[in-house]
């Protein structure tokens, strides 16, 4: 009786691990291509990227911290960052003068990446019992909240606001690409 249960558990663990590996394979083979595509769309949405700095400090130390984290934590962090970027663009960019098709395509690619990375996060949690909340994700959430409040809600000029948001998000996405490249 116990032998059958043991074999069933072992079989489930092996199958779960294969799913996690498949998820990581998706990230390895598709993330870079999609990333290049959404960075290109981000460049095409509007004019030049501004040299102006945002009134919210970029979380460089947060990215340095996550750079030393375990693979599972990096995937979760990347997933959370993509989710926050998607919500920032999706919720606040209704009145921008950008090419709407490029914006929609950009958001679709980010949502695709979020969904695929989210399946990895769920599998990591299931298979390895990774804790659901980590400090860097909370810090990232606070950063995006401040960015939304101080840039999108307080800046007067819609043009300078959207150009500044594009610059900040491009910076985030490029650093996330570096994190992905370091995984493999």
C-alpha cells in the first residue's frame, strides 16, 4: 500500500518538475524575441526618449538585490515587474497621442509574457513551496505606486509625462532582459 503511494508521489513530483522545466524553456526560447519586439514597439510609440529624470528614484538597488536571488525569485520578480508595467500603461494611457496599434501590440506582448511567467511562478510555488511574497516585490509595488502618483497624476503636461513614463519603462524592461540573460 505504502509503496504504491510512494511511487505515485514520485511520479507526480517528476511530472511537476518537467512542467517547471518546460516553463523555463519557454522563458529561454521566447522571452528574448518578445522582449525585442516590445522594446521596438515602445520606441515607435512616440518621439524621442527624454533625457529628463523622473521625480521618483529608479530602484537600482532593488535590481542589484534581485540579481543575487534564486532563479525562482528572479522569475517571480520579473513577472511582477511586467504586471506593474502593463497596469501602468493600460490604466493611464487612454488619452495619449501614441500610435494606438503599437500601444495595443505592446500591451498584448507584455500580457503574453505575464501569463507564461505566471504559470512558472505557480509551478515554482507548487513544486518547491516558494513563499508567495518577497520583500523586493513589495518594494517594486511601492515604486510603481509612487511613479503613478508623482508622475502620471501630478505632472501637468501630458506629453512630457508619457515620454518620461516610456523612458522609465524602457529602462525597466532592458534591465529585466539582462536578468533573463543571466539565467541561461
